[in-house]
C-alpha cells in the first residue's frame, strides 16, 4: 500500500451486501473452468453480511438463505435489512479485517496481476 494512503486510511472490514431475493441463483451459477464464482467469494471473505431486500422473500426463504450463507462463512454475522438500512455502527469501525486470514483462504490475494 502507498505510504501516504497508509497514513490516512486502513481496511477496517469487508462488508458484503447480499440480495435475499436473487442470491441463490448467483451462488449456483456455473462458471467456466478456472473462473471463480464471485458471489461465493464475496460471502466467503466477508467480515459482515447485510442480507438485503428481506421484505421481498418469505421467512422460510430467509432461513434457507441464511443457512447457505453460514455454510460458506460461519464467522460473519448476518444482519437482515430492507433498502440497506442498517445502523452505521454495524458497518463502520469494526476492526475485523485480518490479512493473515484472507491469505490463508486465498494465497494469491495480494497478487495484483490476478483478478482482484
């Protein structure tokens, strides 16, 4: 990271916004050989997950989606919301980002020649 940026900023956490109505089709999407499923990766690397558009699906659907999200990332808390309305305290100044954990999950994470 550029030193001037490092003096004024830090990566606090990865907060992933999930569309409750459409996430399952994205999680199930078949990708070509060598390509990653971005939806799965975004959930897997999240420190916090906002499950949005909860007003558009049934409670049964929400429970099923939450179970799937937890099967991908058991550590990230999930907050249900509508129109992405959530307390700023839930997404700011979390202090959750852990580069060592990310590199354990994806050793190529810092490879700037890759897809990141």
